[in-house]
């Protein structure tokens, strides 16, 4: 797919979920800004988790090499670290917001 087609697809699905949320779920359009802010915050948390995970893999590989076992650094570039970091960030954010008295 071309970049333009992907942008149109993203815009269409975003508009669709906005209409679904406001019309059928009764979500207030004014709170969308807060939701986007929390999304940006969650992406930042995921980036931090990714950096920590990559650092841990590199540290483990270097320590393993120091004690005589060869461990490849290619593990630090595995895509599963991205998925793992997103799951960790999601769990952390849900946990963090569940402790607030104002609700999610």
C-alpha cells in the first residue's frame, strides 16, 4: 500500500471510532484531548520500557561473554522486545490509573 492509502485508512478508522464513541458509547468529545494526552504518555512509557529491556539484554549478553559463554547481541534487536515493552507499558499505565480516585 502506498503512504497516502495508509493515511486515508488511518483517518477513516479514527473518524469511525470517534463517531462510534460519541454516538453509541456516549463519550464526551471534550475528553478526547485528555485521552490523546494519556496515549502520548503511554507511548513515552513504552519507549522507556523498551530502552530498559534492550539495556538488560545487552548487559546479560556482555556478562555471559565475560564468564565464557557466547550470547549474541542480535537478541537486543528482536521485535518481541517491542511487543513486550508495549504490554509492560499498558499494564503499568492501567495499574497507575487504577490507583487514582478520579477514575480512568
